[in-house]
């Protein structure tokens, strides 16, 4: 069975609370192992960036659910491709510090630019994502 890898960005709901975020993480960490999904969720300003890895059918089902979740909007898939080895094998859902309400750093801004700039290369999106992780320590 092939393992795929995808990343998307979306905009958090304006009234999203820390409790909402904790619930999203609880749900992810409970559900993802059952579906053999691993990944990382990064929250930056009001921007969500999530990388998901797993069997194609599991990703399809999860995207459907997440795409209809009112806790965020304007979900934009950045890339999706087949993977030979997981990047986040040990994380049912890693989480990056949030900094909600803080201005976006350069990497965050460039991710927003991708949203308006149409499809982009997986490597470019992953590079920006990794620099966001660095920026948030
Ligand atoms: C930004 C964001 C990321 C999410 N990521 C996941 C995820 O990785 N796995 C998951 O099961 N649910 C995730 N959710 C929650 C789903 O949309 C959905 O509410 C949840 O899976 C329902 O869980 P349940 O079927 O156990 O009630 C996410 C929601 C948001 C807003």
C-alpha cells in the first residue's frame, strides 16, 4: 500500500480558543494512529499549516472531515505526493507553538504568498514549513 504525503494551509476561525486547539490535538492523537496517519500541525498567527502522511485512502477520508471543520476556513492543498519514507514517523500529530495574534515572520508570509500563487513544489513548501519550525524554536 502506498504512503502519501500532503500539506495544506488554512485560516483559523477568528474565535478559535486554546481549548479548541487542545481538542483538535486530542482528536488527532486519538484518531490518527488507528488510520496509520502521522504528521505535524503548526499554528502561526491565524495560519494553520499541517503535514499529513499515511495510506492514500486514510488521507482522503481525513481531508474530507478536516475540510468541513468550522474551526478553520479556506483550506488550500499545497502538494500531495507518494512517499518512500515517512518524515514524521513518531508523531501521531506533532504540534508547533502557536503565537496566535503575533505578526507572521518571513516564512509565514511566504506561505501565505503560496496560497495566492497557485500550486507550488513540495520541496518549496516543506522548506518554508521547516523554516517556520526553526523560527518558532
Ligand atoms: C487544523 C485542523 C487539523 C485537524 N487535524 C486532524 C487530524 O490530523 N486528525 C483528526 O482525526 N482530526 C483532525 N482535525 C479534526 C477533524 O476536523 C474532526 O473534527 C475530527 O477528526 C473528528 O473526530 P471524531 O470523529 O473522533 O469526532 C483537525 C481539525 C483542524 C481544524
